[in-house]
C-alpha cells in the first residue's frame, strides 16, 4: 500500500540523513587529526554530506516507485553543462585544493609567482589574496599560481647574501678581498656557518668583480645586505681602493 511505502521512504530518508551526518562528521574528525587545513576540511565534509544525502534521496524515491534513472540522466546533463560554463572557475577551485593539500606556502609567507609577488593574506578556494611590497592588494586566481613556479622567501630559516663589488685593475685584489671578508665576519647579522667567502668572479672591461657570499637569518637578510653594501663602500674609500664607474667624455668642436 502507498501509505506503507511512503512511511518506509520517510524512514529511509530520516535514518539515511542521520547516517550521512555521522559519516561526514567522522570524515571531518579524520581530516582534522591529519592536520589538514580547516577550510579544506569544511569543504570536503560538506561535499561528502551532499553526496551521501543525494544517495539517500535516490533510495527513498526508488522505494516509492519513482524511476530515478531519468533523474540521474537529467542531473548528469545539467552537471556537464554547468561544468563547461564554469570551466575556468573549476580550474581555480581544483588549483586551490592542490595548494591547500600540498602547502607550498601559508598565510604570512612572502612568495613570488608568475602572476606577481607579495605577502599572502588569505588562501581561498578560487583565488589567493596578497599584499605587495608597495602596500597594494592583489587577488590572483589559483590556477595562475599553481600552473607556474612558486618561490617562497619565508619557507627556509636562512638566506644567502650575494654582493658584487668591482675594483680597479690597479688595486690590490687580496687586500680588497681581506677587507670585505673582515667586514662580513664582523657584521652582527651575518652567520658564522656557513662561513662568508669572497672570490673573483669576473674580469670586466673596466673592473675586477669580487663577489661576497654570506648567510643570514631570513628576518635579518635585508638589514645585513644593506648594511654590508654601505660599509663596503666606506671601507674601500678609506683604504684608497677605487670602485670604477662609467665616464662620459664630451668633446666640443667649434667652427
């Protein structure tokens, strides 16, 4: 009888809904214990619950004698049409899931991608929001970030300082090397290990290029580099070691 079938269908829906809630809750707890991102946990939990509740509804309708095959065909065609219309959005979504899963960067990191650079303010499902060094707000689609290389300047605890200094061919190379190396070792922000080194890297048209390589903590990098650049200039001037620069000679021709 129709009344009994309706009662059984309602029971299937109520019990199935409770089971769906329980299973999605178990999945959320498992993902949380796996140290997954909270946003991804909530999203995947919602997706799991939606899929389970759809299965429950189909089972209830099937018990009522309603043919669900045609409904599945309609849902499939609608899903295909929606997928084609939202192709770019789905690409951004899938890229956002990959970013959250593999974590090449997190909120607060300074990153550089093919789409721009800045400090990450928010990682969304469709776009990542950043604050640039100039204080500008930038929203970058996730697909543009994930499809290119990502440089994370905040991931590792130390960074190497590369400072190139050109001296004249008439100056003493060993004296200049020893002077620059002494400055680097005496700099508070420069780490003792790995040890700073200074080597000749290029014989240019008008200068001998010396390169200082020193390591500093990530948070001390810019202060150390700017300080070394300034101190090296003062020290070379004091030691009468010249830093060549282009000269422009103007020749006047008169009638």
